[in-house]
């Protein structure tokens, strides 16, 4: 099975394309404008990664079903986010020279991308899983970390358009047959250097032939359909925390920090760093499959305590363990506290956990309107303000595990719709998400078995675009063609005493009655990476009256009367340095 792309040759209708792609080395990011009154999203390109899928053959092992992540990273610092797609392989392997590889596409700045994978030194074939981005050595260039089934990859950005893989040398490669999934760079001790958390899923070992076969046991079928076994019935993985030593190397502090000292075992997938209790220290929320999710609270002394049960985010509203996949954080109701969203397996709903501001959360899934699609199997997820009205909306990507399911004609399908929810006023001052998927353009309506999702304004036109990594075919690049009718501002943060990427910086933006809060984060969604620039919609307001940046170092910078419609670069303690 190849990781990344839609579901075969019929997944991309020709009418959704302005023009065909001209070759495998260049992506054209053009697409039709959205139908008048029909929403903003159009398909940006037919294919943004090479097809190497095995179609809908039965997937015998869980590793063949989970797909891969995707990242936006401005690796050359030209102000246009570039695109990195993680890829996988098959159990059987490929003939020499035909194995799929991870791909880096350079953003040309005029609506096209060029494949620079080989030139950049990023060719790698194997079981790629997740990706996160951060400048771990504070040299001013963002680096790329790729999780794998097998040894992880840390690509050091050389600053000349090339990367050097330094995972072993840096001490973060891990074991040879570890199933690593989500990752995040974050500065948990606030020493100015980015540390690294790596989630692990299943400890399945090296030999696939020792694993149970589809249909052979209790955890090897879905509604009577033979499916890849697990994760229940298989050994759990072990999460890892690496402390940045400040010299280009890391030390494994998983036990010392309490990361692995949990009373229960977990199958961990997506992870996000978020200061959920507003104490100025980054915490971690981890989506777990078939086990309780984890909320690692930062104790400010180098250790963490799992507060998920106490905080109300370990289980569903009914107290049941869920099959969590992707995670997102955002302040959807403008109360200054970060709420959490999580995707889950089918026959369930996503979770929306409202932050009560006292260290606990309430389950707002149904009251906020997110309980209407229980048949979908969710993966990538994120808050984004797609129409720039100043309120975070919500996007989810879906898709089932195995194309075999379509032969049984049940209430689930392998290729599933994407979902776009618009944040609107609800009763008694609450906020409610309204499903606008069907009216949001042809790209949203495309069916695919999707996995990783990431967000960025890749064409710098003032609205947020989306990339989706799909199974068994090309990825989807969804271009937003209408969101920039409202005002907006983008913020790139450069740390000085804090880490250079500005990860962990809390940003507050006030424009008239709009008071928004966000945080610069590495990782998130389903094992993916958003643009590190924060995007704020401002509605009709032509300026942000005040922008406050609260850096991990404790430095607070205040900017006043900042003109809308531009990207500003803010350096810690210096203010706006260009834009």
C-alpha cells in the first residue's frame, strides 16, 4: 500500500480541474473559481504526489491502513510555504527503482510547485508516518522531523536548499522497528531550545508474518467484514520525550519526565502541544486509539502528569474509550481558553471539548452541532477561519480503512466526504458549527479515503488553503478562492531568547469586538504540520487595534494599530521587522 492520495482513477472529476498537470516534476496549483454562491474551495491540482497505490486490494495489516501526514514548511525562507508529503510502502515491496518516496515540492510563488525532492536530499522509501517542523538548532532555518515504522528521520536544513539526515547523530532516530506516529517540537522547559515528543502506536515487531490475519479473531473484523487486526489485541507502543541539549543533540527523558509512567497503556496517534490551562507552560494532548486519550500537564519542573480523566478529555461523553485519530486546538468561542477537537473511528462522532477555564473541559460535541455524521471515520482535523470573519471554523477529513468495505454495501464506504463547518452564533451566546460542506465548492465534495491534513495560505492571497494526503493516489490541494473578501492579517514570529521558530508563542489579536487567541504550534491534525505563520480573519476591520505576543521566554510584545491585509514578521522584543 502506498501512503498519500485519493482512491483510484475516478476520485478526481475532470470538471474540477482548470488544466492538467504538465509533468511529474511540477504541480500547477490553479483551479476553477468557486461557483457563485457555492463556497470558496476549488481543487488546486490533479496530483501533488506520484501514484503508487495498490488499489483496493485487501489490506492485511494495520500498518497498511493508517496513511501518512503532510506538512507546510517554508524551507527556503522566501515567504511562500512549501509542501512536504510523507509516503509509505507495501509489505511486498517494489521492484528496484520503483519504490515511492517522501516528496518536497517547492512553492514557485505564482501558483505552481516544483518537485525538488532529489535536489534537496530528501529521497526516502519506507513506512513514513507523521511529520512536524521546527528550528531545533536555532540557526534560523526550519528543520523537518519524519516519524516512521522504523527509524525516525531528522532532516537538518542546510540553508542552501538541501537537507542532511541527522537522526542517529542527534539521538532521535529511535529503535529499528518502532511504530512512531504523531510528533511535536515544543520547548517544555522554556530554555529556548525546541524539545521533541514522539507518539507510538503499536509494538508489532519486525515480522509481519507473525501477526494475526484479517478475520482471524475478535479484533480482526468490522461488522462481520474481515479487516486488518488491531490495535486491540496487539502490544501497545511507548511514547518518547527528547530533551534538546542545545548542541544539536537530544537526550531521552521519557522516564525521567513521567511521559511513560502512566497507569494504563495507550495506542497513541495524533498529538498537539497546547497551553490548555494558560499557565505559560506547554502541555500535550494525545489522541489514542481504543484506549483513553492523554493530557500531559506540564508541572514546570521537567515532569508531566496525565490529567485527561480529571480534565474530562480521556473518554467520550458516555465515559467510553474512543478510537482517536487526529487532534486540534483553538479558541472557537473567543473566551481566551484553548478548546480541543478530536477525530474518531466510524460509529462515533468527533469530539469538541470546550475549555471551562478551570483546568477542565465540557463535551460540547452535540450542542455545537458536530454529531450528525457518525458513519464517517475521521483523521485530519483543524480549526481555520476560511471566510476571515474572525471566528475559527472546523475542517475534517474522512476515509475508512480498507476498500474491501465497499463490497459489503453497509452504511460506511472507503472513500468519504470531507467536512467543513462554519462557526456561527448559537443560542444564549454560545457558538455553533453549521455543516457547509455541500455549498463550499467542488473540492470539498470530492470523495477520498483521506488521512493527513494541513493548512496554509500557500498563494499568499489572504485566505487559508488546505492540503489533504489521501490513500492510494494523489493528494488534494484545496485552494480557497473566496475567503479574502474579508480583512485578514498573518503573523510570523521569530524568537531571540525563545526558540527561533516562535513555537509556543501565544498571540492575541483585537479588532473592534473581535478578540482572538491562537498559539504557534508544531505538529497536530492527524500527524501533520500547518504553516507556522498564524492567520487571523478580521471581518470588516481594516486594522488590528492591538496584537499581543506572549513568548515562551516570558517576554511580552504589544503592537498597536496594525494595518490589515499583510503578513508581518515580528521579532521577539523588537516588534515588526518587515511587512
